[in-house]
C-alpha cells in the first residue's frame, strides 16, 4: 500500500514538473513594429498588434520599445499596456 501511495506521489510530482514552464520560456516581449506597439508571446510569435502609436509616447518609452521590453508574465504585460494606452 505504501509503495502505491509513493508511486502515485512521484507520478504527481513528475506531471507537475512537466506542466510548469521553464522561466526562459515565459518571457513576453513588447516592441515597436512599424510604429505600433506589438506584443510577442513566450514562443516568439505575435500575440497582439495594439492600436497604440509609438510616436505619441515619450522619447524614453520609444527607445525602450525599439530595443524590446521584456515582460515576465501576463499580469505585468497588462499593467504596461494599460500605462502605454493612457
């Protein structure tokens, strides 16, 4: 009985470990593409082309977007996009 419980626990740990994304693959990126703020998902694909015009943003934000802004998760992404859209 103890062996089955232990095996189930180990299996659960393995499934959890495999379902947790690695930190290097959870990084979102925001960039200036053709004058608009574009969001890239962790795989590098385009997630959203926003209607936010880069030219109306302050110079520092324009420079950051030209280099690409790395974002750690979707919550931080939403906060940044909210700030850029105001």
